[in-house]
């Protein structure tokens, strides 16, 4: 079962707090985790998984939402270059 709207909002808020805590932390990619290489195949894997998801949900998602993800995927390599510098 999908979470309720209230549960979804709490999940999103918790994830936002988590990301805010770690945003630009100098330990990331050094002593905690690793960054993807600028042309890591993981971006293409994500693109394929998103395409399957988007096809499955069809028109239940607004086209603007799909466009946001497509823009993110298109910029993925450039965004990964930022973390490499």
C-alpha cells in the first residue's frame, strides 16, 4: 500500500532534513561514501529505470513531473562533474 499523504509528507520532511545535514559536508566522497564519476553508467541505469516507471504510471503523473526528471537525467553527467572538482 502506498503511504498516506500525511505519511508521505513526513517521509519527505525527514529526507529533506537528512540531505540538509549532509549538504556540501567536506567528508562526503572522502571519508564517507564515494562520488560517481562524471560519466558513470549509473546515470544511464537510472534513466532506464525511470523510463520503465514513467511508462507504468502513464498519465497518472503530470507531464511537468516527467520533464523535471528528464532534465535531471540530461544534466546528470554535468552534475557529477561538479562533485569531481
